[in-house]
């Protein structure tokens, strides 16, 4: 948890001073982490970030009637930290302006994507909260540890009524946030924004892999290294079997050859901005391990044929 809340460096005032003194966040800091993860908000650096955060909260927390609680009781929600119960207020949120919950290159995820994946954010927040001993929505108890992280109530498809309620909620709360908060920012934000802009530009310039433009001779040699000869004949180029079994491995080998992967055994993963669908590498039992996949199919041996391709 310390890694996540260490990025209070962009916040002014009480939260960062508390963290420096106690080497842990305030209870409200943990509630903010939960809510930001649940809403797909990486950091709150601007007025736009804050409003998007406010818009998404009623969607993620629809099951606990967040909007009604705000209108009737002038607060946001109850949350737990180290078995103690607290109440999160708008003042708590304002106090955490400048907070970074995760170091993504975008301040918040694309809204369309978020609306389609609301439950994923809630599950991620519950998992992190479980290990950090804090929660807003608690997972249901289950003998199967991982089944505990299913949302206690189904997350509804945001219909017109819910979207309108979220828009009202965001606009209403924004009225109470002084404009000066967004003007008197921590100077460290400026340096961070320069870093983020450079990261975004680098990602824009990442090359695209196109299997259709890889010479057939190279594809054949790749398949011969990855599979037994009789299986290679079963995977002729441009067949459904090839696109399901052959292309994903060649793509992964291309990423490795051109230094777009962080090679770390079972922790192997793609570098920032690189698109990789992990479902392409799921093995029997529903698990995946890129390190084992790379070793099993000798993907590093394909490097000499794929290095520099499309660069």
C-alpha cells in the first residue's frame, strides 16, 4: 500500500504532512484510493479530472445510493479503515486534490471503456482494499478467496436515468469546490505533467504490428521454431487456426525482439502503451504465464527474424 499512496507528493497540506509524520495515509486517503481505483481515475490534477471523478462515483457506488445520501445527509459515503468506520465528505475529496492513485500515462480512462467495465474497477478496488484493510464496498464472504471479490450487487448498465443522475451529482458537487483549488496547484504537478506529455508522445509513435505484412517465408520459419513440423503443416498461413495459435506468439516474439516487453520470468509484461491481449495466452485451467509461454515456444529464438520489423 505504501507504493500506491506515496504519490501524495502533488497534494498540498494535511494529507502529505500526515503521511510524512505517520508513514501511512490518513483514513480518508485510503477511501480516496478505493474510489479512484473503482472509477478508473489515476490522478486528480485538474478541474476536468475532478468533475469526471464526481461523475463516475454515482455509477460505481450506485448500490449504496450515493446521490441520495449526498442530497439528504450532505456527505458522500461510509468507509472502513483498520476495522474503524468513517464518513467521507466533500472536504476530504477537496483536501486530496493532486492525489495520484496509480502512475498511468492518462489521468483517467476513456469514459466509454469505463462504462463498459465498471465492475472491473470495483473488483480491483476491493482486492487492493482487502490487502490494505480498507473498503467502501466490502466483498461478500466466501470459502473461495477469489470469489469474495464479486460485487455484492450486480452493477447496472448505466441507463439514461442513472447517467443523468451522475451528471447532476457532478455538477452539484462542483459548485461547492472553490475555483482557487484548481489555480493554486502544487508546482510539482507541472513537472509531472511534462513527464506525462512525453510518455503520451512516445506511445503515439509506437510502431504497429501487422501480421499480413510479415513475409510468408519468415512466418514459416517462426512456426517451425515454435511448433513440431506436423503441427506447422496444420497451421497454414491465413487460416483460422493460424490466427488463433500462430499469430499471437509471433506478435509476442516481435515485442520481445524490439524491446517492448519487460522480461521478468512469471512477471513478464508489456511496456507502457503496448497493446497485449492476455486472453491470447491463456492455457488450460484458465491461467496464463507469459514467461512460460515464451520458454515453451522458444519465442526469443525468433528475434533475429523479427528485430527491426515495422520500426
